[in-house]
C-alpha cells in the first residue's frame, strides 16, 4: 500500500492517499487489533461500488464522487479492496 498512509487508534482505522489522487487499483491492507470489530475509513478512492473482502466475507461499499471514501466495520485481519470495473 505504497500510495496509502494511515493510522489505527483503539478500534478505529483511517487510510489516506499520500498524493491526494484517487485510487483505482486493488488495495491490500492488514488491520491490527484484538478480537473486537474495527471501524475503517479509506479515503481518496474512485467513485463506484468497491468490494471489500476478508477471507470468505465480502462486502460491497458505495463510494460517492463527493466523499471519495468508504466505511466498513470488521474484525482485525487481511483485507482486499477491489475497485469498480
């Protein structure tokens, strides 16, 4: 995730673009933490429906052109975010 930078505090995670440009590629991220769910916000994304996958679980998150951000809640672990095609 070279183009993204972020922070995790308690049960919150927020990722930002290093350049401010909209991301339009597959992102892989590792969410740390204990057993509780984490609230995640990922910014600077291309508008459309993104897929958020963690193991067998897949969510679909809508990114608007105004916010360019998505939100999801999940357990700590490895996540793959896939942009709209």
